C-alpha cells in the first residue's frame, strides 16, 4: 500500500500545485501524507509555500464538498453501501453523526483536527442539509491552519517526510485536548441555559 501511495505522489509531483490539489481530492491518501510530501517539494525548491497552501486549501475543500454532497443527495444508505471505497466505515458514520447532533454545526470546524471523524463529519452535515456556504466557510477556516502545519512539518522533515504522522503527534495532541475542553464548556453552557428556561 505504501509503495502504491508513494507511486501516486511521485506522479502528482510532476503536476506541481495542481498535483497537491488532486492528491487531497483522492480520499484514499491521508491529507497529512500529501501535505508532508508537498512540504518536502518546497524544501527542494520545486514549489513555493504560498502556492502550496492555496492548492492544499482548494483540494481539501473540494474533497470535503464531495462528501457533503454525497450525504446531501445520497443519504446514509448510499454511504453505508459505498463508503468503504472511501475508507469510511459504519462506525465512522455513527461517530460523526453523533458528534454533529450533539455539538451542532460548529463541529464542522473543530472536528477537522480530530483523527477518525475528520473526514466523515462532512457526511452528516450534508444529510442534515446544512447550508453549503456555512459548511464551506467552516471547512476552509479549519483547512487553512491544517494545511500550513503539515506543509511546515514536511519542510522541516525534508527527505524524512514519510514519518510526518509520528512527528505531528506533539502538535495534534494539544489541539485534541483544547477541542475536548471547548466542547465540555459548550455542553455545560447549553445544559445551564436549558435549566434556566424550565
């Protein structure tokens, strides 16, 4: 599988910025791998940081819009049937739907930094018919820092870019902790508001 992914990345590298965007649209390749490789290309001087960020945001946004429209028009049945081809399992759908129902539309932004539900969260947004402009806005707002982070890490790692997942852990864990704290405060405030209205 690794050789297959590396082969695709090498082909996409010849396309420059367009290759980064396409790589992020291919859901079978983790975005951190594509962006890490993009950072490596920046370190070689083959592409520029600004262009790579733009390409990353465009590719990542289109990938999530694809999942959003699948949920919007196809609903859960079609995703349970064909989601496996996008590496989205039933448990991912269950978790993302639960989060969306529990935390509301704001989770579209915050869940982008959480493993497992990061991609699947777009699906319940589509199923719930969340306004596409709002979905796109939250998605772009989350994809920009994600793209910059992994491009930067790819630059730092250079030829060792393939180890980016391990290298990124110290950066991702604090984000997850912050997310949990923010959600806890949100739920507490929400429950307090409900008690006051009773």
